[in-house]
C-alpha cells in the first residue's frame, strides 16, 4: 500500500519516523510530509501555537500538495491526532483513496461528504479529552452516512497520543495492540 502519514501538532518527531519504518517493514510505501516545514514543538501548547500561526487552510494546502503526485495510485491516508484530521479531510475528498487510518484524532465532516465504502479505522484513548464520547458517537454516524465503513478501537486509561514513546501519554501495551490491529487493517486493504 502507498501510505501518506501525517504528523501530530508536535511536528515530525522520532515517533513519526519510527511509525513510518514500522509500516515500511510490513511492506508498505510510506511518505511523511512535514507540514510544519522542519519545526517541532515540545508541548501541546507550543504545537497549537505553531498550528495557529501556519493556519488550518495552509496546512491542508501543504497536505494536498504532498499527496497530489501519488493520489492516482490509490493512497491510504493516515495520521496522528492533528494529522488524523488532515488525513480524514484528504481521504473524504479523494475518490481513489484506498483507506483511512486514524490515530488519536478525527475531524469535522463536510456537509454532503460522500465516499464509496471507504475503509476507516480509528484508534483512540478512552476517555480522550480531545475526542469525547459524544463527539465520537456523532462522528461515527456521520462517517457511516457518508458511506465509510468505520471501526473504532478504544484504549481505556491510555493518554491522548499513547503511541508516541517520547511523550508522557505513552502506553506501551495499548500502542503495541494498536499497531497489531492497524497492520492487519492495512493487510485487508491490499487484498482488495
């Protein structure tokens, strides 16, 4: 599979490169666009400031430019937290998208968004202050209405970005389970 993997509000951290390597080791081609153009953040607050300084529209523009040369190949869009929301926006706008793998984050769904049985997998902490239960319930129903085939995996007691070993949120057991399930999901997309 060709995977476009988007980073979180922290930027392209070692954990993002490690995730890309894990996916490559499973036989996937992975591209990791740097939407922050080399900048990283040490705290979520600093990351949010960076995101606001760049602006959501500019981040989406950069993501689209990064994905455009490969979208005809049928990409799987993937991302961590902020990167998940960006991946979701791109996948819902790309009729050749093969799948959507969301780690720790979702996004609003545009009115009238429509996909044809797009496979979607979400991995999220439970509870997650950025992805509360009522939001996720509404998101799930909207994604189904849009035509997506959605699976949600919740990880009780894990922190928001629980797959990043460099952050206090890290939960090794939940992270390993997430990767096992996610790699299985990607394998099913190759069979299509």
